[in-house]
């Protein structure tokens, strides 16, 4: 009996302790904060976050920091949406007049610390963004947070932590952590950090000289992420080092790590499920919170989504997308009821939101022990418990580069690649090597498309006059090595016409110094014949590789000049351009750069690890079970009557023309599922085409393009109509192949007609024409009425004649 009593007492203590363990001595008072402004845009986000906060069973109170001007507050309808602390708006800076709403976040937290009684009765603070959905309780100490060691999500694009920006704005640049999104920290740390968070935000915002993409990682170079740097630099100033997790938070559209359940969904980017898509930017002025019965467009149902992907992790990613939008809609449904709206009419979707199936799918997710990995921001000594096992060696730094020219053709490829880079989870930074003539650079409008290193163009060789744009790739890599400050051990080299589907890392694919990794290019038959014997002393070391390259920086520095020289050498060897020697079906020397790479590597006896599971061409049948990391859409591919060939878009500016995009691929649900190989091939092709269009759509939204549905933007729509009427390509989708592509030059040989805004394609024209016809008809009828009965017949003939 005494034993039972003791067990019951222990169980009771465990229950009141929240199940976190009796050994935890830290206090448990948690407060959650998020910052918004008094706009419809933030109101529906507030509804979603508040609803998910309750579903997730997050302990402690939550406070909305609401920044409003006096004018905005007079008309504001949403004071009832969340427990709120009103904060003076700093959207327009009171001293400088700078318009920067993001500064309200640190300003609101400073205000809360000074004026809220809650700040005096809390031990841990969780800071979220409004555009988040919580999936489970966020317990700081369970995540590993300690006093002086907050936990945060990883924001790898904050490249300013590694360059002169950090040196300018903090005395401790070595302590700058690339973090944001989710923050969990002790109240004492927040008190020390908050004033510096605000002042450093102001400081970075005023430093317009260093707003450039190469300094900040902000692809628009507008200083919009100054607040994020304000946080990182402020934390560095007070010596806060973060425990950084890449598993706690996920963007819809990303694929979660196997075995990990993220506890936050951050819907800051557009995402899609099949042909359904959602972007928060589409609802910037949406008063959906106050419009009874209206929800966001319903997504596909779980039963349909299960057929869209065979890979379990991809299927999980799709279900996370569903969970995000369905939780938002469930929150709106409940808020409408709280607003006094009448009960909505029955629908299949409303029935689903109230179903046990949906309730089961959205149950709170609790962290399992060891379920979330955090990486230390700095090596910590003196931990005797870790001495038992040898510490894990940190992964080497990486940098990804790709080469382009300043043309519309490369601009849309850049938009697609950079978009996919950010979605893929690729570590490190990315740099575009942009080869331009001075006169072209003056007219060029795409400077903000990617972090860029500018390179003199060698398209026309300065010595021989030979026109060969492909030489810009090795020339640009060499220029970058000689002129850029590179802080990376491994370099990943891609082509612009690629889409990243997942990270390409040296540690996964076993790259090492002296052993680069690449993908097979079997058509480089010159490695096996007299071509190699003519152009390298070590023909036996010639590898048939290209496309994706992972190489140690030391090898690249030794190799780059040889790559360029061997390219010039092979290009000059016109006697050996023939197809039977090079494999180039056009026998034009177009693949000289590829041989330049292979022969240059052979000179140094750099033997490659050749991996066929990194890259796939859309239109090719994938090997079962292989998770390809890269699409290389260098060849035409099709699905049914839809096709895509990059060569058809050589002269079309889809980047600078608002809402221009490529023809939409078919809905995956419409595919024939009788042949698994063909199905998987077509699903990959659709994914590639859709990723390009999503990238363009996001680009146009960030350019603040006008509403595409308005009459005044009909010009933009015609570009879209013209582009969709292009003829389909030559790839025969009925023939399933598993092989390496044949080198082609079709991108140089074909050029599509430029879309024109034809007069008869304009909606405005037809409106005016209809009005004129109606007017003429009215005049004709009136003329008949007053002409008299005698002349009725003849006048009628005249009227019919005029109509004709």
C-alpha cells in the first residue's frame, strides 16, 4: 500500500510538471509573442496562428503585439482576434521618415518588456511570426534552450554574417548566427538583446551602401531583411550563441527530414498540391475574416493526394501543405461563428473539416526524445559527458555557382534555379557568374535576380574572334576564383538550366580533395579515341562527366586555368569536330567546353566519382527508388499533348513581362497509371514545368506586378496567351528511355517567334468594337423608323447592305 501511495505521488508530480521530467529545475512559465499590424492581411494570419496555438496545446499565454497608427486604429475591426498589447507604430520611422514596417517586430518586443506586467511574470519567451501554423507545443527546455543559449531556426541565406556586413555592424562578427523564424529564449537574454535588436535594425537599414545582394543575400537588394540582421548582430553583441535546428520549422512545399515531425509550418512562400496552389501575397487586402462563410479555396482531399506521389517523404510534404491550408480554413470557420455569422450551408469540404479524419491528421505533435537535432553555433569545451564519444566532425562549408549571360533566356533560367536552390535545403550560398559586354550591361535589367559576380564576356574570343559563348563558363569560374573572397571548402558547379530538388553535398556523395564528384556524360566518346590522345598527356584519366560538379576548392584553383586552356585548344582543333570523334551530332565544336573540362581534369589526374543518381533529364524514365537531386531540362520533354523545350523561349522575356509564364503542365491526377515507369517519368516532367512557373509567379509578385485580372493589364495577359500557343516539341513521350542524352545544339539552332500583343487579341479592342456596332445598329433602326412606309423596302436593303 505504501509503495502504491509513493507511485501515485510520483505520478501526480510528473503530471503537474507537464511531463517534462522531474530532474528539470528550470522554471516553466512560458509566454508566446507575435507581431502584426492592423491590416486585413495580418488579421487572417492571426486567426490561423491563434487557432493552431490552441490546437497545439501550447502552454502559457500568447500576446499579439499590434502596431497601429492612430488613423488605422479608428477603422480597425480586429481587436477581438487575440490577446493584444497595442504598440506605437514605427512603420514610418519617427526620426528618419523611412518606411519600414518590419521594424515593428523588435520595437514591439521592447515595448512589451517595458509596459507589460506579463514580462515580469515569465521565464521563457517563444517568438513566432504571424504567418505560421503551430503543430505542437514548443517547450524551450525540451528543445535544449538554456539561459545564454537560445534555440532558433536556421536562415542560411543571411550571408552577411560571413562578410563585411557583420564586421561593420558588430564587434563580434564571429558570433553572428544565421537564424530567425522561431526563437525560444530566457527572459533575461531577451531583456539584454531587445534594445540592440532594435538599434541594430535601424543601423543596418540606414546602411544603404551595403544593401546589395552580394552583401545581404536579399535578392531584391532593398534592405527588407534589415530586421533579421538586426537580430543576428544584436545577439552577437551580447554574446548569445544559438542552438540551431533545421527540423523545428518547415516551409510548405519543402520535404521534411525522414523521421522528423516539424512543429511549425511557416507559409511565407507559395506552395501547391497538384494544380491547387496558395500564396499569402494573393490575399494582401483580403477581408476574409469578416466575410461570413468565405474560406480560402479548398485543396485536394487526402485520398486524392495519396495518388500524387509514391515516395513517402514527398507524400508527407504534400500532407503538410494540406494541413497548413486546412488549419487556416478551420480557424476562419470558427472565427466566423464567433463573429455572429449564420451557420454556413453544408458542403463536402465543411464536412471534411469537421470530420474525425481531419481531427486525426491535425492532432498535436509532441517531440520525441532526440526527435529534433540542434547544431551548436560554436564548439563548447568542458563537457565531460561528451568525452565518451568522439565529437562529430562539422561539415565543410560549401558554395554553389552557375554561369549565365545577360539575356532574357538566361534570366528565366536564373529565376527557376535560384527559387529551387532556396527550396532544396542546399547548404551554403549561391552565386551567379554573369558574363556581359559593357554595352549590354548598361541595358541589363536583371541585376537583382541572384547574388552575382560580374565577369567580362568571352563569347567572342578576344584573340581569335571565334564566337563561342560556352567558353564563358570556365572563364567565369577562373575570374571568380581570382577576384572573389571565397569562404568555402567545396564548390558545387551547376548549369543555369537546372532545377534543384534536394541538397547536393560532398559528405553525402563522398567528394574529397583529389576526388571530385560528377554525373555521367557518356556521349563524350572523345575520351576513348584520338581526341584524348591529342589533347591530354593522360588519356587514360579522361572521365566522361559534366552537368553537376562537386570539387574541393584546392583542386578547382589548380584546375580552372587548364579547363579554360583546354577548351580553347579543342575549339581550335576544327579538324576533329566530326561526330565520330566528338559525339557532337552537329559536328560544330559546340561541346568543346565539355571536353575542355574532361581533358583539363585528366592533365591533373583528377579522377571523378561518377554518380548516376544525382541528375535526371525530364522525359527520361527514373530508376526505381532513386531520389534525383537535379532536373536538367536541356532537352525537350512532353506529357501527353503538353511539351516544353527551353530553346523555344530563347528570345522571350518572361521575367520582365508581368505574369508571363510557360504553358501549365497537366494535372497529375489526369495521368494514365497503367504503366508505372511512364507514370513516374511524367510526374517528374510535370514537377519540373510546375517549379519553373511557380518561380516566375513568385518573381512577378515580388515585383509588385498589377492584378493580372484587371482590364488595364490585358497587355500582360496577351503574352501569356501567345506563349501557350507555341507548337509542341519533338520529344516522343511514348518511347520510354533510360540513357544519357545525346549532345545537341538545338538551343542555338532554333528561335521562336516573339509573342506580340496583337490588336485582335486585346479585350479592350473587342469592347470598343462591340460598342461601335451597337451604335451603328441603333442609328440604322432609327433611320428606318423615320423614313416612311413608301421607302421601307429600299431602306431595309440599304440597312442590310451597311451591316454587311
